[in-house]
């Protein structure tokens, strides 16, 4: 797709009200400095430095295997669950290095929720999926659990579709509904950041559009970092875009600028489909 075509997407986004927020210039929620990461002896990230703006959408784009998902999982230390990994550099959330001593991992992962590429609802009811996190945290009041369930399902634009099915198995929902249920489950822990790892890659166009609309609503209250292979999707939903290649950030900047006036030829080659 040409930069002209992406200009049309950016213009369409503006006409529909899908404009970058002024808060992209605000202080960053995450600040990453010279991050390097290894799986055993294999280095996956090289001197990555970038920022995730507060209450805005940062899209991570690049070919498969370039380090996008590794970087995403670093933001809530999910890579800690993989043996023989290590890192160097700084990853700060609200100015605090998340790898510093004394950081509570349970609290970090509550503040930084994650939704994976493949929807993974628990084999429980819709209701129990949503309130799973609050229950683990010790919330037992039934009225508050019901309030939490409705609030989060509304926040995930799913309440009207499932309000009569709260006692049904979550596995009976459609693929798009299951993915929004996973977003509702993440919202139930009152996070500040949502990490979305290709959340619409396995969905049909209609469900993908619902997820994209939801992202625009959620960024009013949350910082969102999304990995996507869908170039048009990144152009539609994000305020900032970072282009990864072979474990390095080649270019990062406002989405409209990066897509229509990229500084690096490598970026232009990727977004116009010359490689990747």
C-alpha cells in the first residue's frame, strides 16, 4: 500500500472523529531506555529506547520475529516466566524501574494488563471470567462483584450482547465476543495500561472493527500498547507507531507522520510492502 493510501486512512480517521489525542505530548506512562534482551545466548532486542504516551495508543509494527511481542511482554515482566532469559537496560512505569528491587510483580501485572493474540477465556461462566481477578484479590461481596462484572463488560462493549448469558460458559461465545471478554477480564483488575498482542488477528472483519472501535473508547482512560501485523489497523487506531526490525527500533513517531512522511527508507519500504 502506498503512502498516499495511508494518507487516505489518516484522513478518514480524522473525519470520523478518530483523531490522535492531545495527550500524546504528555508525560510518558512507560519510558524504555537502551533495553537489551536475551533468550539464552540469543539476543532478541538491541538497545531499544522508546516511550508509551499516557492515555494514548502506541502501535508496534514490523515483520514476524522482529522482537515486537518480546518487547510487549517485557512491559509487565511476562518474560520472567520463561527460563534462561535476561535483560539489560531500564523499563520505567511512572518513573519507577519495573526491574528494581521491591517491585511487586502481582501489583505490576494488575496495573499492566495483557490480552493475547488468541482469546483465552477460562472454562467458567461469563460472569466468573470477568470477576476472576477481583475474587483472587479477595473481593467476596456479591453486589460489588456484580457491579464489577457489568462495569467491565460495558467497558469492553459486550454487556448488551451477554447480559442474559452471564451464567453460560464463556466458551459458548463467538471468537470476537471471547476476545472482548478477555479485555473485560483485564479491565476488572483496574489496570492503568493494556497490552494487546495482535488482539484481532484471528477475527472476522466485523469483530475486528468492534475491537478497533473499543480501542478508541478505552484510550480515554488507559494507556494502550498494541502489536499488530495489520498495517491498516495500526494506521487507524494508533497515535504513535514504532517500527521494529531485527530486534531494533528503526523509527518511532506520530502515526500520521511515520506512515506518510517516514524519515527512514527502511520504514518506507516496510509500510509500502517492499519487504516484510
